[in-house]
């Protein structure tokens, strides 16, 4: 089974959130959440929420679910204006990001690997 969740407009820059991507890919969900709880980067809280949301689609325990793919893209920039001297205003751009997570169970991964091995065996025989 495959689970999928998206968080649009997360309040963290995509560049900072992308640094968390290699820490969670290929790990079980409970291990990835433990890593993100300890990590102090700005994108760790939104990424943890998306992981929990995607894991809620499964009936399996969190240790049996793997983080398959994490995609972090730029979102729209929120514009604010800071009042300055003599009636001027300076723009402030708050960056956002879109975070999407794809999870899969161990059984699904085993089945896909076995199918690919069988396909390669049939190609070698021909």
C-alpha cells in the first residue's frame, strides 16, 4: 500500500526544508519522526506533520512503513511591508514551501522487488 500527503504553503523556505530530505528518506516513519523531533531546523515541524498525516492512511504500525519519497517545492511568497522613516515602506518577503510525502509498506516494496526480479529473469531467458 502507498500513502500520500501534501502540505501547501508551509511556513519555511524550501531551501532550508530540503536539508531534511536525506535524513528521512528510506527510514521507517517512527524513526523519521524521532529524527525530526530532535532536529531544530525550521522545516522539521511541518515535515513531521505531513509524515503523521500520510501514516494515518495505514493500518500497520509505524515501524512497518517506509518513507519512500519526499518532495519539497517553492510556494508563493507572502508580502509584508515594514514602515520606515519619512512615510516609506520596505517590502518583506516570507517564503513558503509545498511539502509532499509518499510512504509505502514493507510488503508493497517486497512485492515490487520480486516482480522486477521476475521480469529481469524472463528477459535474460529470451
